[in-house]
């Protein structure tokens, strides 16, 4: 059977596998789906951390200025 989604094989320790199995059972989903969900969350967090680091560096420049949330989005 072919699939449209590429496969990634990973090895986890027993604790991680057990946690994923419990979460998958709780949410009535497959182990692979739960692993993908948490992988997506982890990637989003890593991206947020990287963008925050870039923003922090930019705030150190003399030309940078603080603009309030309300001024930008309000």
C-alpha cells in the first residue's frame, strides 16, 4: 500500500514511548499521529525561540525602538 505522506522512523526511549502511548490512548488516536502532533508543537516552539532570539538581537541596535502592542494592533 502506498502513501502520500513520507515516513520518518525514529527511536525513542521507553519513557517517551510509554508517555506517547498513554496520550494516544487518552485521545483515541494512533501512536504515530500523537508523535506527529508533538513533533509539530516542538517545531513551532523551536521556531518561536529562534525568532525571539533574532528580535532580542535587533532590540540591541541603536535604531530600534519599542512600539506597544496597542499601537501596532490596536
